[in-house]
């Protein structure tokens, strides 16, 4: 009879693996790289916690916050269920049933790990999850600001050109912005705004440039 209690434990473990996998794919769709997305999903589900930098990546994105909070709740519920079920199973018999139960659980975990690390299986499974998630309203209706931050390290910034700027008098096409793959969305010139400027537009002193690109490249230009 003790073995009967192991079945719910195995079911919980399988469901937990599925939840972490789905969550990691969802985090990946928000712009996190695949390895970091899996680590954050696993950390949240197990209650391990994140580094300060990883926490900032979660807090700044509304979808990521929802995913992480859901994982925390489900992780605690799953842990309590596993502990309760194991205690019941261990109380139903002597040493032999306990050892058998532990062996079955470890064997199941080993099989799950082997399946998870199979690249072909993981790739097909990930693709299926992505196809389902991208159709959901959460991932189809997002603010523009979040869409522009999908690629990690990219974002929108404002840069004001002073007299030390080497791009003064140059066209956008000639400027270091273009050479560093930075897209200029608009130019604020006094009370005037030039939306979607052309490559032939010239940069002037005290212009405020609204640009999109890799934040590291933008910071280098500012320095």
C-alpha cells in the first residue's frame, strides 16, 4: 500500500518539470536568453532566489513579474504536496517499502533528466510551447516599450549633443550613431520635434536625440 502514495509524488514531479519548462520558454519570449530564462524559472519555482542583477531584469518587465510570481506560488504548493505524500508513504510500512519508494522516485527523476537533456526532444517540445504561448493575449498584446526591449541589452535613450560632440554638422548617415547600429527615432530641436528623421538630416548643437539600439553602444557615444 505504501507504493500507492508514491504515484502522486511522481505526478507532481512530472508536472513540476513541465511548469518550469513552460515558464522558461515564456521568459525567453520576453527577451531573456535561453539559459538565463531556465535558471530564473528553476530558481523561482524552487524558492532559491536570484542575484540583484537578475532581480532587476524581472522587476522591470510586467510579464516576467507575473511568470515569476506564479512560479513561486506553484513551487511552494508542489513542495508541500511532495513532503506530505512522502511522509504518508513512509508511515505505511517498514524499511523495505521506504527504500523501494525512494528508489522509484530517484529512477523517475533520472529518466526525466535524461529526457530533458535530449536535444531533439527538448527542441520539439520547446517549439510546441512557443507556438502555444505566442498565440496568447499576454504575448500578442504588449506595450511598445516592452517590445523594443525584447532583445536583452537594447533600449531607448535620450542623448543631448554638446559642443564636444564630433557628430555636429554631420548627416545621420555620416554620424557615429549609424556606424554603431543605433537607430535615431526622433530629434528634439528647441520646441520643434523632427519625427522619423531622414538620413540626410543634419545634427546640430543642443539637439536631443531619441535613439534605439544597444545601450552599451549608446553609452560609449555619450562618454
